[in-house]
C-alpha cells in the first residue's frame, strides 16, 4: 500500500564538529532519527493497524513539585521492576489536567506525590 503525502520517516546525517558545544575536542558526529510516532499515526489513520489499548501504562506517577522529579523517577523505576508499566507526568499543569490525561489514556492508577509541608 502506498500512502500519499506521507513524507520521510527516517533520516540521518553527518554533523561536523557538533561536539564543540560540549567539549574542547574536535570530534566528528553522525546521527539518525526515526519518526515512529508519525509512522504509527499514519498506519492507524489508514486503518492498517488497530490499537486495542490507548496506553500500556497501568500507573501514572504525578509529582506535584519540580523538586520531586527525582523521587518520581525512583517510584516509577520501582514499579517497573515489579513489571508494572508506568508513565510519569512531568509537565507543569494543574492536577485536574493530570487526571484528565490518565483518563484519556485509560491509565487505571494515579500516584500523586504531594508536596511536603514544612514544619513550623
């Protein structure tokens, strides 16, 4: 099947002296990019494949403060070690938007990491 106006899914190239932004050494660089998201979107749009689930995640970890990001990653890692597919919501949005995201993807469990109260 040919999909018209799809464009490229994969590209690559040589990036001369890209490393100069990170080191004093002159190093050659090569890279590749694969647009899997747009590829699968197009396959779904053309009814070539069908997704049975909106997300494979069974849990969503939601840190309520930026300083909790490290802890959120640790919680997610622990859940993944127990074979629980886990997603992390790191965008700075209101709690309602975070629950909406979980609902939209039909993620059944949301773990909210609240801010610690300071002792007076």
